C-alpha cells in the first residue's frame, strides 16, 4: 500500500511539471491583463493536434514539431489578443464570454479537421519506462516534460523578475496608466504576454500529446485545469503555479490509487471550489501580482 | 400595449397547432427550441435580475432531468408531478452552489462551471441511483389527461409552451416587484443598497433558486420527451453554452431577448449550420458569441435599431474590489 | 435607544484607522463629528453601518449588536446614513430609490410618506427622473438624505452632505437639516468640515484626529481647545497619513 502511495506521489509530482506548462500561459495573461482566457485549453489542444499531424502524416518526431506547433499557437494567441483588446466596457466579464466563444470555435475547428477520434503518439521512445531506485516508474515523456516544466517556469519567473520587458509587464499589470506615463506602451507588453502565453501553450500541447491521449473535447478540461492551478497558485503568481500544479498532480494520482480513476477529474474541481471559497487570493500569492 | 404579447401567445396556442399540427418534424424542432428558450430564460433571470453570469446551467438542467425521470420511472410518481419535483430537486441542488454567491462575476461563472462538472462526474459514478454511464432507458412519457395525449408532438408542444409562458409570468412578476427593483439597484450600488436594508445575498440566493427551478423543470420536460438519459447528455456543456449564446445574442437585459435568441439560434443551427457543416456546426455558436460581445454586448435588438452607436458609453461604473477586501 | 461605542479600533493592514474610540449618542441629540482628512470619521460611520468590521471593541444601538450583525439589519434597527460621494441606486428613478429604501429599510409600504419625503427635500418635480444620471449635485445629496429617511431611522448619519454645494444651496440644506431634527425627531451625527455649520446645527461636537477622540463637548468649548486648533492648523493628520 505505502509503495503505491509513494509511486502515486512520484507520478503526481512528475505530472505537475507538465500541468505547470499548461497553466503558465493562463496565469501570465491573468496576471497582466486580468483576463481569464477560456480558450487557453483549446490552444494547448491545437498544438497537440499539430504534433499529431506532424507525426502521423509527415513522420516527424513530435518534439521536433514544437516550432511549428508554437508558431501556430502564438499566431492564435495574438489573434485572441486582437479581439480581447477591442472590448471597451466591463472587460473582466465580457472577455470571459468572448474567450468562451473563441474556445467553442477552436474546439469545433479541431473536430472538423481531425475528427472526434482519440489520438496518442506512436513513437516508442516516449513510452519507454524510466525506473528510478527500482520503486518509481514513469515514462520518458513524463520525465522529459517534467524537466521542461521546471525549466520553463524558472525561465519565466526569471524573465518577469529581471528583464526589462518583464519589469514593464509588471508595471502595466499593477498600474496601466502610470506605466504609460513612464513611457511603457501597454499594448506592446500585452501583446508580448500573449505571445509568451502562446509559446508556452504550444510546448504544453506537444507535452500533452506525448504524455497522454488527446481528443477534441479535452480543451475545456484543460482550461479548467489551468484555471484551477492558477487559483491554487494565487492568481498571477508564477512559482505558485509549479506548486499548485504539483498539488493537483499528486491529488489526482492519489485519487486514482486510493479511490478510482473516474474520480480523478473530481479532485481538481473540488480543490478548485475549496480554494475559491476559503482563500480567493489563492494559496501562495498576494492578490493580483505577477512574478 | 399589452395586447401585442397576448396576441402572440394566443397565436402560439391556436394558430401554430393548426398550421404545424401534422408536421412532426417541424414540431419537434419547435419543441426543442422552446426547451432551450426556457433554459435561456432561467439563465437570464439569474443573469439580468440577479446580476450573475452562470457558465454551468447544465448542472440544474441535469439534476432536474434525473430527479423527474427517476421519480416517474422507479417510484411511479405521475409525470407532471415528477417534473415539478425535478424543478424542486434542481432548486435544492442550487443550495449546494450557494457558497459561490460570495464570489465576484467571473469567479462565480467559473465556480458554477465547476459545479456542473462535479454533478456530471457524480451522476456517472452513482450507478446505483442513476444507472451510471449506461443511462436510463424508457423513461415514462408525458401522460394522457382527459383523453388528450400529451406525449404526442402537439401535446409536448403545448406543455413546453405553457411552461415557458409560466416562466415569463414569473420573471415579469419578480422584475416588477420590490425585489426586482432592489435587485436592479444591486448591480451597480451594492453597498448603498445594503445600507438601506436590502438583504442582498438573500435576494441573490433566491434568484439562484428560482433560476435553478426553471432550468430543472426544463430538464425534466426534456427527459420525458426524449425518454432516455445518460450523464454526459443530461449534464452536457451544450445546456450551459446555448443559454449563454441565446441570451447574449438576443440581449439578456430584456425579457424577450433570451427567448427569441434561443429560437433563432437553435433553428439556425439545425436548419442551416448543421446542413452546411455536419461535423462541428457548433462553431457558429462561438462565432456568434464573439461577434455579439465585440459589436453589441447588449444584444441584437440595439444593434438593429442603432446601427451607428455600436459602443454605448459605459453604463456600469466599475466597482472597486470591496468584496475582495471584505473577504480578506 | 442610544448608540454606544466602546473602545472601537479598526486597523487596515498596519494602519490604525481608529484607536479606542468611545462614543455615546443619546436619543434626540445632534452630534457634530469633525477632524482633518484621514482622521477616521467616515471609517466610524462605516463601522456603525456595518461596512467595516472593527478589529476590537463593542458597538450597540439599543438592542442591536453592531459588531456582528448583518449590514441590512441595521436599517431595520433604525440606523440611516448618507455617503460622502452620493450613491444613488443605479437604473432606478428617484421615487423607486425611496420605495426600495422604505420597503426594505422600514419594512412597510406607504406611498404618502414617500410623497412627504420628496416634498420635504424639494425633489417632487424630479420624482421620475433617473437617480444616477439626471440629478444635479444638490439633488443627489438630497436623495442621499431621502433614501436614509425612507428607512425611517432613529439615528441619521450625514457624511459631508453640504460639501461641494454653493453658499445658497448650503444655507437651504442647513435649514432643511435643522427642520429634519425638529420635525422628524431624529438623533443625528453630522460629519462636516465647516466649523460654522457645526456650531449652528449641533449641541455637541466630537473631534477625531489620527483615529482617536481628542475632544468632546459643546462646539464652542471644543473649538477653543488648543489641541483641536493644532490639529486643524499645524500638524494635521493629512501630513502624516
């Protein structure tokens, strides 16, 4: 029993790495613009399907398809920004409804192009077992994208905290008008945050495709998962995302081990509601901060 | 002034059956459209009167459907009574979601979405009660009363029409009452409203219950018409999406907007989009939703009447995050 | 049914907005509440009307506990207030504003009383105007008082209702407030900067500075107090806050 628990702890932590990848873009945009991008999960899914096409049609390794997936998703992300930035009144709620609509468009686009079948990678390397200490089992894909998740979270955190663009971004997030007076063009920084969100979503999509299975209905769940992690993290907090993602990962795998795999999704939902009700500013964040 | 709506309702009761009475295909389209109109109305009651946007009305629709179906099938409760109980069941379920009332707009919307997902998962899991993913077959149809067969297409049409009319009357009664005035005032001046004695949380909770009841009855009606339920159908995202699209499309600040919106959208979807794009025709819902938010957030009517005043000056003054501060 | 605050303290994060405030207001008295900006006057109103929960202390209005109770119950208990920046109920007409206040705050429906209030505040001709958009500042301020009156309060708290009005408007409003006290038989707490207004309207004056009561007495005595004078001229709270 305890071995099973340890194994699910390990698997949960690993899953947290790529869950973080899924959530980072949503967190970033929420942190900078107070916009909850409900099409985020569909953007991740789009990248996953591009990786699938690269593999199944052109025989390209999904990892090598990352540039293509990222390019497509970044483009989508910038288009989403173009639409969201046109909202003038009641932006918080209207952007939610707008991106909800964009999500529906993307889901059905995926459905039209790739049909409703379930897909997963056929490249054997991704599914090769990696055993650590004879007790902890995982696949190469899980380990690879766990590391990628760690690395990219750290990179984003560093970038927001240290680079000039990052500083400008935080300035716009905390006070748009003041930042404008200081010579920061808020639109530029907002576009950049959408570009980065797209980039991260693109990588997350490829991770998703190699680690798990994909189908067109998944986008919605991914958005919710990303939002759950964002809320757990404390809306806008980047290091919190990693911790929140790992918490969700561990909770999910524990549920699978101790109860049933059908309840996996339930765990995230319940945690989400609990965090919203108990501490609306999240577990780790101070309210509305980026970085 | 009042003659016009009465004339429309009279036409729906008298003219439509005579003209379409024998065309089962058209009638079943109209029945489905009216069912969606009823959910859209329940959604708009919460959204317009209560000031709360919900992304999860499927939760109430599904609970209403299951409650009524199980009562009628397993306990032999008369169908019309079971439908009422379905509404009551959904109202009861809404009590579980009430902690979400403390959350501000977007968070409320997402919390209700999470509830809908939780309900769907639970319905899948509670195989003893719901039959799980296998679903429930042969749900009792609408009954025959005084020799009139309500399970016929025409009968079902008359039932859903009546439910919708009752819903409209309830909506109007609330809107025009002191509660309605207070709710209207709460949108933009919550503190000022509470200070003069309005129990705002209680009023919002009441709107949630009424809205859930209406959605639940619609779900119950649908279950008895379709005769079959499974969790992924009863709690499908569609039941959450369509009312939002319909209400935003028609204009959720008005009474007729959500209803007309639902009728137009559903018929467009079934008659046009579905034939053009058999796979993924719901893409048009997304397009419509996005277009409405961008070009006419207050609905189609203002867009038609004022083609050049696309963006009305912001009527809502942004309220500072008082509630956040109070909760912290 | 007197108001009794004991040792009320409010802290926002590290900032002490009120520290150990004691205040009793008897039925039927008019108390002026003065002090420099940031002294805690509005915070005190917020505590009494329930928008801010005190960190410490007890507050009662007759039998009603003002620390724990719900905001909306205070109107029924007899506490009415105005906001410094008028907060009309949006999307409602002036009359509807008063109707909602009466129905929920006083718990009864009496149209003739509403006509009376409209008449008293010179708002009859604006009864069907949109409260949020169609009123001049003086009318908005009058509506603020009207909403509070419609809840049939025993204690009326006025937060700078005269501020921003020109001199003649101010004078008319003051006459009205004096009549209000006489004819409607209300206890009142009045926040006002203008010393003359306070002197004319109130029998008693309480001075707040840095969240503490620094003087309490007749207006004449209070304004002669050297500490009060210092707080208004030399080292005002505004410089420190």
